[in-house]
C-alpha cells in the first residue's frame, strides 16, 4: 500500500491489488497512510501456488477491474 499511496501523492494514478483475505489489512494500511480512498482491486486467494498459466488468467480476469478503478477515480474499488 505504501508504494501505491506514494505514487498517488506524486500524481501517478495507481491501483493496489490484494487477495481477498487481506481486505481489512489493505483498508487499514490505506487509512494509516492517510489515503483511505486508495484504489484497491481484490482477487481470489491464494495465488502463490498457481501455475504461470493460472496466474496469467487471474491477471487477465482482474484487468478490467484495474482499468475501471483507474478511470473511475479514487475510491472506485
């Protein structure tokens, strides 16, 4: 979250991507970094055991949400 907030503060639109079990942590980190409306897209968990092909498919599936978050503005996740 720190990197996303840092980019946003520099005027670079950014979206964090986190797995669903970490929703509360992402929200809390954004709040602690004084950017509670930070854009975040949540994806299914876990990802660490996925094959490269399955991970690519997950990224492809999340891509429209990332673009949507970027084009809708902050707090659009």
